[in-house]
């Protein structure tokens, strides 16, 4: 009888231990899912910022007959990415302010589609630039709500995503100036974007956790940036649109590799 009682107690303890372990595992799984959700929201918002600039940039490249094939691909890819990202945001639980922003994004996307279906004009290009600015403002609001500021890796991810956005922005201002929008405010914003890119790069180049592939990307950007910077700052001459496009594309290629690295590192935390 005594042995039976001991055995029963052992079974109870084993059962309680199993329940405890399951509870801990379930909590960890829930926290990981929540973290990945927040990261998805963050990256989606950052990508919307980039895409708005990309579409505006490509609109002017196509309209000025510079690298038309590439511009058409950029427009098609940009609109497709925007559609997918708005669908992603629409499927997620957001607060009222964020939901209103996403609804506004939908209206803005439709306005851009309408302009893209019309013949090119500098005036329409200026409108697309205004719409792209509204994407930036709304996306920044969403991104700030979902960034884990305690995570160094996530901070690095945001900085790299911002650098991609800045390259698209620089290129947009450059080609719009080439197309005929001789706005000194745009010239000023391009120069500010160049300075911001340089400051962000100083931060990410100082990160100590890189491995071989990431070190190679940092070195490529480090070597090429001073050359590309001079092309970008030549906006008021604006006679090198193909070189500016090639320069920003080359830099973006390396930044995308770094963004993927920090995304994986953030999930693994």
C-alpha cells in the first residue's frame, strides 16, 4: 500500500513537471510569435517608405526616356510590392490610428495607379512625389510603434532599411531635377539625405558582430560611397542620371544583404 502511494505521488509530480515545462515552452513560443509579428510589421512599414520613393523615381526615369526598361520593371515591382504590403498590414491587428493610416495608404495607392495610367507630365510626377511623402509619414508612425529599441540588432536593421530608403529618395530628387523640377527645397532635401546616409553608415560600419559576407559588403560600401556621393551632390548639374541610378543600385545591393543578416539575427534573439 505504501509503495502504491509513493508511485502515485511520483506520477503526480511527473505530471506537474510536464505541465510546467509545457507552460514555459508555450510562453516562449508565444513570445517568439509576438516578436516575429512585430518584426514583420516593422519591416513592412519600412518597405512602404522605400517603395513610395522607388515608384516616384521610376516614373521620372521612364518619363525622361532614361533606362526605360528598368524603370518600367521598377514601377511594376513597386506597385506589386505595395499591394502585398498593404494586404499584410490589413490582415493584422492594428490600433485605430494605424488602421486609419493603412486605409489612407489604400486611397493613395489608387491615386498613384490612376496617374501611372496617364501620359507622363512633370506635374503628375510632382503629385506622385507628394503621395510618396505621405507614405513616408504614415509608415514612420507604424514603424515607431513596433520597433524594439532594446535590441541592438533590430536598431541596426532599421538603420540599414533607412539607408535603402535614403538611396531611393536621393535618386528620386536627382531624376526629378533632371526632368525639370528645379526646386531648391528638393536640392536641400537631397543633400540632407546624403548627410543622413553617411551618418547611418558610420553607425552600421561600427557593428562588431559581422561575419565574412557582411564584412565584404561593408568594405564595398566604404570604398564606393565617396565616389557615389559626388555624383549625388551634382544634382544641380543633373547630367548623369544613368550613373546615379547605377550607383544607388550597387549600394542597395549590399545593403539588402545586410538587412537580411540583421533580420535573421533579430529573429534569433
